[in-house]
C-alpha cells in the first residue's frame, strides 16, 4: 500500500490485534548534528518491491537515521519483528512514526471503533519502539454539519490522549488535500491546528504535510510560524507530482531556514516519490536541507 491508498482507507481492517511481546529498547540513533530538526524517510516512497531489510539499508545509505512506516509490518510474524528490529538497530535507525489506525475521527458514530483500533495498534508500534502514531480525520459524513465533524475530532483525540499518555506515545493528526481524496474531512491545516489547540493535550500534535496544504490552501510558512508549538511532524514533497524538493513550486529552502529560526526539534520526513535514483534523490534532499539551514 502506498500513501495515496493509505489516505483513502477509512474504517478498514485493523492491523494485528494480538499483543506482541515487548521488544528491547533501541540504542539511541545518531542525532542530526547540524540542524535542530531531525530527518526521516517515509518508507512507502522507495524500493517497494525489495524486502524490508534491504529498504532500510537504502535509507541508511542515503544518510538518514529514521524511517516512517505505513503497513510494511502488516503480515509480520513475531520472528519478522525480531529480525526487523535487529536490522534497524544495527543500522542506527529508529521508527519515528507509524500509520495503521484506519478508522477516522470525524464521524462521531465511529468513536468506540477508533479507540478500539488505536488500542489494538499500540502494541504494534511498541514492537518497533515507535513513539508516534498517525491518525486520520476520515471522510465527511453526509448530512453531518461541519461543526459536528470538528467536535468529533476534538472529542476523539481527547479520549485517545488518555491511551497515548499511558503508553508514552504521541498522536499525530494529518491533513490530506481534496484532490487526493475528495471525501476527506480535514483538508485545512488551519482547522487542524485549531483542533489540536482545543484538545489541549501534550500527547496530541499535528502532522503538517506541506505537499497536501500547498494543494489545498498554500501560505505554508505563515501557518508554520503561527502554530509551531502544535507541530509534531512535518512531511516533505513538492507540488505538482509529489517529487523531491526543487522539482515544483514549493520553496523548501525557505521552509528549512524558518524551521531553524524557530528551533523546531522534531522530525522532518521526506515523503516524496523520487524522480530519479532514490538513494541519490534522498541524499540530495538531505544535503539541501542542511545547506538551507546554513550548515
């Protein structure tokens, strides 16, 4: 599954409800030395036909120390988890975020299902020592007011924060543009930040996806600057085409400079589909980020 399919799956099957044995803690991955923010790669974007272990080797070859997962783990056995965590550890790579809770939070009738799906997914994230779970608003409900959608998001996240707090996890609400999914509720970053403010829980943050917001509304840096305290993760791809920075209309150099000025300490994940060789494209994107940050 790629992220386009990920954004369209709402209320689908939960990934593995069985509680898996706790994995040993990772040794801390080498920190990015040159910028306040940390760099990651959303794994669905590269080498989809290769085994997981080879894919993360490519990430390490490109100079990254973190990955984000969608469903690469979906059919893993306990042995697969042990082997994969050992591989990540050997490469000094952490899993900084995962998606796998497909029930949306904008439908008030799905609240109990969302909370159940989240609780079932937590052990999967813990197996990979992942500290952040991506959640979706889900699609709009016909006949339901916008305010009711909004309040459902707030209430669901407030209740989910109780689960997250007990397990030392962060929940990340993501925006998706209306061109990729015309039915998706949360297409506005401005509303997303307002939801996070109303939830008012330190374990609930916003996943600000620049690619989606450029398509939806634009004005990327102003929103970043005004809402930096609510940001928990940033996703990078250019418009149009979802390719690497520099292939489209977004000035990522300015965004990286602003992140440095704001001392943003979180992850910035490359979620672009490389136009050329993936390792070369990821290396170039990493170097461009460092250069733009003045390092």
